C-alpha cells in the first residue's frame, strides 16, 4: 500500500557512460568517470603489461593509460585524434581508458542489467559485470576492478 518515493526510484537506477571499441559497445558506471579527454600520446614504460599504453601527465599527476581493446583481447586502439581517454577512478586508483569514441550516457533501471553467462575460458568475461540491451544494441558493463592494473599484483 505504500508508494515508492523518489529516493527508492533513483536508487533502483544506474547511469552508465557508453563507448565504442571497434564494432562493440561497452560502458562503465558514470560515478567512476572523472573526465573525458582527447587523445594524448602516452609515454611507454618498460616492463609494463602489454595493455598499458604508457603514462600521461594529468595536471601534474602521472596517469597510466590502459588500451582497453588490448586489455579485452582485441586489436589495439589506433591512438589518434579520433580516440578519447576516459579517466576513471576506483577508490584511490585513477587510470585512463583509451577507447575509440564515447557514445552516450544511459540511465537504466538496475533490473535491466543481466549477469553475463559463465564462460570460464573467456578472459574478457572476467572484466564484464553485466549486460544490457538498449535500443537493440548489446552493451557490456565493465568491472573496473578487473580491468585496471593492480598495483599490488604488479609489485609482486
């Protein structure tokens, strides 16, 4: 008999920033996005994982740039003026995600997010936290904790 309040409705929604990698569309929770920057050439670092393009200077802070295509097992992003770097932050870790282009900001009910199928052999699968369909397009929601380089693991 109680009607939902606006607070309940908003907590049942999620906002996602969607972007393209080749012909595929991915997204991240908008709350983890700090900014969207144009392409900046990254300075490579020795012994960095293959998916780390290098680092850039972000207002005096050294920021690692992850080539998201390579991280997900696809061809590298070209790295030209058409590409963008999505700066994301999880807790205290900040990194740039190199993507082909930003597509849209999506506001969806949490019920529209479905868990991905369990495909243990698929390495990209571990980076996907959910799937959703928007206007006939399948959009993958990334788990940034799985995508970003882990400082502790790399230090070991």
